[in-house]
C-alpha cells in the first residue's frame, strides 16, 4: 500500500465543478483585485471565526507581519514566541524590527506555556504570539490574563488551527489581531498563496486594510507607507467554496486522529498527541514522538508511507537567527521535539484502512 503524506485528490475532485465554476465566473468578470469576491469571503470568514472583521491578505507571514506593524510593534520591542514554532512567526517579528524572545512550550501539548511567558517578561516586552501548533488551541484564557495584567498585545498565529477552540472560544478570536494562512496544505487552503487577519477591533481592521493596499484608503491618497499584500479575487472566490466544507473536513481529521490514537495507544515506545481537556484540535498535523524517529521514518517509507518532520531545526539553531545569540542546549524541549517528532499522513478522504495499515507498520517496527 502507498500512503502519501498529503493527497488533495479526494477533497478537490469532490468540489471540482464548483471550483471550476468559480474560476470561470472570476475570469469572465474582468475584475481580479479588491472586488466583490474578496468582500464576500471576508464576511464569511469573519462569521466562521466569530469575529467582527476578517481582512484577506497575501499569505500567513504577511498576515503576522501586518498585525505586528498595525499594533505599532518595532525596534526595541520584545515579542514572546514559542521556541518550537515554524520560522514564519519569528520572521514576522524581525521584519518589523522587533526582537523575538523564545520561551519553551508545554512538553505535553507543544503549545505556548503560560508560566514560561510570565518568566520571560521584561520592561521591553510588548506582545505575546501564541501559536496553535499542529492545530491544538493554546491555553488562551491564561495567556490573555497575562497580557492584560502586563498591558501587552496578543497576536495569535492561527495558521494551523482554523476552527479550533479553547473553552469553546475559537482560535483567531482571542488576540488583538490574529493571523491565519491559506497556504494550499493548510486545513483551509487556497489554490496558491493566501492569508487573513481576524479581529474584533474595527479600528485595527481598518489599519490592516490600509496597510495591505499601499497605505491607502482612497485611491491615490496615501496616509502611511503601506504594502501590496492583498488576497486576489480568484483565491477569495475559491476559498469561499472551500470554507463551506471546512467543518466537515475538520471532523474527518478528528476521526482519523482518534483512529490513530486507538491503534497506537498501546505502544510504549511512542508518544501520541496530548489534547488539553479544554482545547479542541483541528489536527492540521498528527505528530507522534519516538527516540527512534529517523529509523521509523525510513521503515515507513520502505513500506510506502510518506511522513514529514515538523520541524527538524528549531528557530534558535537556524543560521538566520544566529544574531540572537542562542546556542544548542538553550531550549531543551524545542530541541527534543525537533529530534523526536514525526508527522503521519492525515488528510480529508484518507481511510480507516490506511490508518490501520500505517499503525500496523509502526507496530511491526517496534516488535523487532
Ligand atoms: C504556514 C504557517 C505560517 C505561514 O503561512 P504562509 O501562508 O505560508 O506564509 C505561519 N505560521 C505557522 C505556524 C504556519 O504553519
């Protein structure tokens, strides 16, 4: 049997007629940037995310960058971020000229640890960026309390967790400005790059709208030095269609995760994902951990199963961030996760049979 890490075929063939119809509609409208499709998608995504405003932008990194910029974060400011995140979270911070301050995640949930955030606070701290890593919501109530007590702003990195929630409140609706990504492989993926900022602050939403479009509210009138970081009509139209299925797809991912959990629970050699009792999970990734990660990865590949590693090198050991002065051993949890994590295939349309096959391969690996 062959199981790819990700297979768009079942998801995309099921909605093909609608997607092609939307393409033709935009193609024939002769209006490709900042039109009705974007407006509709923004309204629908705001409703989905239970916020007042969603602003479509070019990608997830730009959504993070614009959020920090709109909040006035810049040179001399410190931004707290988990040590095990995807590099884009840090790139946004350094792009506005601020300093990323890394803190270790919770070892069980892999999400931002509130007590470590408290320990990292200094007089320069301006913002906290929780990352709902792999799709699990962070402990947002405690994080918001810390922010409030210390007059900090919060920007959620919600690129992996569309539709997840903590204590019933959706990720992307807690922070001041929150960023998400519609990169094709994300749970809500465009047919190209895309992203959005979500917020309940109308004023900040206007600021993002201006910044993404040359710093202009009225054409050829520029209030600030902005950017060209827009979501185009075609992507917006296609995303509107996919959004209608997102809850179903998330449910499917949860079902696949529970099949994996059942099939792998008895293996002492691996750690299966932990779900915080008050959090929900979008299972963007299903990540297991084992000391024999590389061997297991090879064995699975030999037997037709593609896996990936999220992420093999933690940000503090990346050459790009050498100037921060961190060294190997500074973040033992992030380093441990980087050397033991393995992401198994999980995608809409994947079958119980395929999960069982992968679990069987993992069992037979540890039996020898
Ligand atoms: C994908 C991702 C991003 C960046 O999104 P892009 O659309 O690829 O720029 C940021 N943060 C996290 C956690 C991601 O997974």
